């Protein structure tokens, strides 16, 4: 018994053509076919360009790109052993990338399948994905099995990082002399390729003298990524300082722009004020005769750091200047109260101690 023309499955070959219109790329993927009219349950495999994804949308010549396609079954029966072909169309010439097989796709479900593609040569490519390319599976609609998506392959030399620092921030914008502060800067890669082993140097410029504070490292910055880098600095001497930050100071990294790798910020270091000078007096018995008639004199600042070079007077008489430890020892005082004064950078502090004589 012969089939009626309405029930014949009309086989048509896949017609693929590449058309370049300006910068656009179009793949005409399939001639139309009539939908089958069988009333029984049948699968229907379909995908669109939105179902095609690249793990790298801007590959350079020779990069390996993973292409994944999400195949949908919008029919009312399970599709078994679904073959999926991937093609690369470049300058009108098709090249088969590979074929995968999905064991089954139940009705109303979808499955993702992937292949790896070496992206070359440079230029605009069209990636075509075709489900059931040999038409082995009877479907409700044979006209929706293919989709394509374009991808640009770039020359390697066109992709370079571009590192630039900005936004220097001080943990204290008005430090006193000798105070430790933290300096932070943000470094961003505004290029289109990653950079690794990035040196960031912090420099203190004072009276035309350059002194390196610290050199920090960033292990990696991808294109468009940013990272904050910090260094500690002991703010001294008193006066106006320029904090300069240089990224890649030795020019070890090739960049798109080598002229935007530095930024600076001015900061003023203030002298210690009166309330930043402190005096500590501790009485002790140096000769172990049972009489506490000796004293330890410690001069420090507001950060509890020793003050070097403070002038010390006891009972109005000059006793000496504090050494690196900020500490002086004085012995064998007469019984009674004694007055100690310390002077440093125009500031002074006073204290008393009692000697047992």
C-alpha cells in the first residue's frame, strides 16, 4: 500500500551559505520542510543561537574554545541517540568541528553537549550546530534543528594588559611624626588580557629625595579586574611628603599603554603636640640598701614610642638627653620629693618622684 503525499517524509539536503554584510555574519542554515502530520507521539528537537555558548567569547588565534549547545525536545515523545554536529564556517568554507551523541532527551526536557574547537584563523567565524543531522529521528517539525552563532578570533598581539593605579587612601590623613599609617591603592587592569606577577612600589618623596617604602606583589589580574594593595609607612620627618605609587616599576610586563602606571598623593606630617609627650618615673633601690632613692626616667610619645634626644632636667638642673631607648637612670637622691622635666621639639612634660634618701 503506497503512502499518500501528505504522509511522505520529504528529505531535503542541508543548504548552508555564508553571507558577509558589512561587519555582520549570517548563516542560512536550512531550507524549509513541512511538518509531519502523524497524530502519534513524536519528539521535536530544536535550538536557537541563545542555546549556543562559548567559554571564551574573545579567543585569540590558537586558543581552545569549548562550544556547548543546549538541545531541547519540545515534542511529546522521547528522542533516543540524538547526534549533534558542530561546524565552523569561515570565508564561505565549512569545516566540521566534531559530532557528539546524547543518549536520550525526554519530551519537555533539554540536554547540553559540548565540543572543543581550536580557534583559528583570525577573523569572523560562524559556529553552526545541527541536531539529528542525518534525519534519523522522525520529528513533529524537521525545520528547527539548527542554529548558528558568530565569534571573532583576534590576533594574539592585539590583546595586552594595561595596568593603572588610582585612588590612594591613607589610614590617617593627618599623621604626627613617627606615627605608623597604612597606605592603600587600587590597581586595575583596563586592558584585554591578563597580567601576572605584578609589582607595586610605594615611594616617599620628601625634599626631592626618593625613598622606597615597600614593594608589594599582585599574583594575577584578569582583563577588567582590580585589586587593592596596601603598605605600612612610618610618617617622618615633619613636613610635606608626596607618596608615589608605581605599577610594574621595572617595565617587565608588556602593556597597551606604558604611560599610565603611576599615581601620587600629597600628605603632611605634623609635629608632635604637647599632649603627645609623656613622662614615666619608676623609683627603685639600685644598691640594695633598703632605701628606694634611684629613679628610671622614660620619655615617650602618644604612640608609646621612645623619644630620642629629649632634654631631661632634675630639680632644675640638666641631667642629660634620652638615648635610643628614651630612658635615663638617676641615682642616690636625698629624701623627699624631686621634680623631673623633659623638653622635645618645643614641647615639655613634668613629673615628680619621692626618694627615701
